[in-house]
């Protein structure tokens, strides 16, 4: 993967009004997820998903995006405020930290696939601000079929889970980040998983500790890149 400038679609200027349209067949609470034929179907499918209640307050469902057969898939927790408005993953403050670390590690964002464990923004309204809330185990489970579809269609060699919610979604169980960090573990016959911290954890740290931890995170991304090279990607 080569070094190159990272580009994003620019965020939508305004929140889109939430429509009251009914769920598409197959994405209601109790029905099985539809089998997608292509990643291009994902946006509409997650936007119509009613398997949990997060869609009600969110602007839109935010699907993953990136290279269709990327060797590396990044999984975050859920869209944040900026991502909910823009309809694209990791375009807000955590995305800026992630982009910088990826670029410093020599990983081109266009060459990877970036998604989230949960596709709708969960938040608490405080005045004008929408404050992030952690998704529940049930919400992660309700959304997991979409991640499985993305894995089936992209078939990455390595899935990098960012933080505890992503780790749960990717591995199907709770793990501590410290016990899993820094190594690839087999997920199935074709894919390995690698668990690390979430970039928003870095944003919450005091300045000095943050610099050290950003370097550590960037080194870990370099190790991911080396792992991919060693595995023919
Ligand atoms: N945090 C996430 O986990 N995902 C995003 O897309 C943005 C912030």
C-alpha cells in the first residue's frame, strides 16, 4: 500500500429530515437480513434497517466504504455526530486522528475499507449538542449481520477492530484490548483479526500522554502493514 493523500466526500450541509417510510422487507426487527449482491446495496439497506431503535434519532444509516476488495478492513464503533450528518465513516475528529496515523504508517485510506460495528449514531441530546453514547451489546448484535455481509463481500485478509465495541462485533465476544492488542488472530479460513484501541480514546488523553499513545498506535498500524505484506497483500 502506497503513501497518498487521503480524500473524503465533504459532509452534507444539513441534516436530512428523517422519513417515516416503512422498513424494507427483510430488515425489520425479527426478519433475517437480506443477502446483498454488492456493496453498493449497503447504504440503502442499512438506512432502512429497523433491527434496533437507533435509526429513529439518527439522520441516516452510515455504511462502510472503501476499496471493494481491500486486504485491510477497519471496524470502528459507530458513526459520530459528523459521520451521522455526512453519511460517511470516520470523517470527524476521530477520523482526523485515524487518517494522520494511517498516512504516517504508509497506509493509503483509499486502498482499505472502513466501517463500523453499528451503523446508526447513538447519542444523548444535551441542549444543542449530541453526545456520543456507547452502543449496547444488543445493538451491536442487531447490527452484526451488516458487518458479516461486508466481510463476505470484501473478504479482507485482516480486520482491524478499533476499540471494545468493534472487538465484540468482530470476534463475537468481549475481550480486553490490552490482552489482544498487537497481534493477528485467525477469524476464519481466509481472514485474521487484529484488535487495537479506538482513535477517540487518544482524543480524550492529556496532551503529553496523547503524543506517546499516537506514536504507539501509528507503530501498530506499521506492524499491520508489515503483516499484510508478509501475507501477500
Ligand atoms: N467513531 C467511530 O467508531 N466510527 C466513526 O465512523 C467515527 C467515529
